[in-house]
């Protein structure tokens, strides 16, 4: 007697369902792996975003302070020029007076 293994055979159907279950478990495993990877990536992006925001604040503060220093430097240079002219004038007055 030959064995009939067509779509109506119960053993055949059980094997097919086992195969489908195994395939779905493989897909589920891949989905879970992808979810873990995505969650980790999300945490990394969130952390980098926070750090970038903090760095932007630091950069803004740095630019503000640098601007103030530039103003002070320009003022100091102008003061030095004025002092140099005053000293030169005093030296010239002293030379002309015979000292």
C-alpha cells in the first residue's frame, strides 16, 4: 500500500504547520533583534542630541565672551597707541627744552 501525502494528509499538514511556525519564530527573532538595535540607536541619538544642545550653549557662551574680549583688546590697543603718542610728545618736549 502506498502512502498518500497530499494536502489532505494529517501528517503532511502537521509538518507544514511546524515549518510555518519555525519560519515565524525566525522572523520574530529577527524582529526582536532589530528592535533591540533600534532601541540602542534611539538612546544613542538621544544622548548625542543632548550633548549637541549642551555644546551649542557652550559655543554661544564662548562666542559672547570672545566678542567681549575682542572689544577689550581693541580698547587696550587704542589706549596703548594713545599712551605711546603721549610718551613721544613728552620726550619731544623734554628734548626741545634741552633735557
